[in-house]
């Protein structure tokens, strides 16, 4: 299994090179935590895994609202999201 290094919320993570960003986040936290908050302040996380629900939106390399479930990881990628309670 080939691995790469990415940054998730300023933590260096080694993950499977064939992972999606959602998979890397799940692997890094060992659980699927909230990846953003709704406009009402409710924690939101990955739901459908198909890019339909838009609940997995994260910021990748400074570009907001990227779908974590549909984006493959790349070496050196900078991934950020608001963890539950950060807003």
C-alpha cells in the first residue's frame, strides 16, 4: 500500500495514496467527526459519500467548499475544516 502525507487541520497525517479526503479525515480521527457547522450552528459531517448531500465540504489548499468524499488526496494537500464547537 502506497502512502502519502497530507495536512489536516495543521496535523501531518500519513494516509493511503488511493484515499479520498473524507477517508483521510476518517483515518486521522479514527471516527467520523463533524467537518463543518450549519448556518444554524449544528455540527455537520459526511453523509452520502456520493457528492450529493454537500455535508462533507472542507477547505482544500485554500479553496473552500470542496467535497471531501469526491476529492482524492494528493501529497502535500492542506485540508482544513471547523471541528464541532469551533464556530
